[in-house]
């Protein structure tokens, strides 16, 4: 929160400073949301095209594991190397990641009806938007939720891995409910954290890197929120 405090101090120096900081913050957040929305849109298009072009063949192919595991490797690479990557490279890797996720999510069209996927997508978008606005506008400090939400995320991951072997519908439902709560909380928490990262003294490279890694965080929250809601409310074929 130190950058946030510095920004407040800078903005209180005068009306002109306040206007400059507010305008810079709006541009910074708008760039992040644009990247995130473009990534989600790319994922949706690639998922639909993959489903249409490959049918069930890809789902039944061992190659599918490449498209499942490759995004995991790429997201860890981007996160660990963000401070050394150029902005253009980081942005390109983000969109490659979004496309790979789209290929892996094409399997959803074999499990759920297109109508229910569309319906849940808009529910997730509305929920995400409301929570992100809350995180951006609230004066309440959400930083205390970070540890709690991280523990919840680890619990969801472990329970999901266990349920791969148990195949329990009851546990799957519980994981989905808890997952919705965790990713809803992370959306608000990360939005406030991203806002606090803004520093009007950043150069274009620093601001660009922050925009890409922040868009990746929000993208992950949205995709996982959508997945959890789809498991709860999606109509299966």
C-alpha cells in the first residue's frame, strides 16, 4: 500500500496534482481492463473455433495434455520474469497464454450446452464487474483478506486434485461453491491491490509491465470464477 499512500500525498499537494494523478490512474486501469477483456475475448473465440474445427478428436488425443499443461508453465514463466521482459514480449506472452487456455477450454462445449455456457459467461461477467468496481471504489482496506483467500485457493486446488480420484459429486459441488467465494473475493482484493500499485512516477516500461501482470491476475480470476459458476449452473449435454 506504500505506493497508494504516496499517490495520496502527491494528489493532496494541489488541485492540478490531483487531476493529473486521477487521469493517470484512469488510463492505467483502463489499459489493464482492455488487456484483460481482449484476453477473455481471445480465449472465447479460440475455444469456439477449436471445438468447431476439431470436434471430439482433440479431447480424446494425448495432445490435449499439452494444451492443459502448457498454459500453467507459461503463466509461471510470465509471473517470474515480468521484471525482465519487455512490455511487448510480456503482452505477446499474455495473449499466447489466453489462446492456449482457449484450446483447453474447448472441451467445455462437449460437456455443457452452448446456451448454458453463454448464460453463465454473462453471469460471471456481471459478477466480476460488480466485484471489481467494489474493489476499486471501497475505502475499506481489503489487504487483510489476502492470506485468507490464498489459503482458500490452496484448499480448492488440493480438494480438486483429491476429487480427481474420488469422483465425488458432493465434493465437486462443495469445491465449486467455495471456489466461487474465493475467486469473488480475489477479484475485489486484486482490483484494490492493482489500484494501489499505480505510481504516477513510473516510466512507460514499468507501467506497461504492471499493466500486463495485473491484467493476467484479473483474467485468471474471471476464468476461474466462470469455471466454478459453470460447474454449479451449467446445463450438461
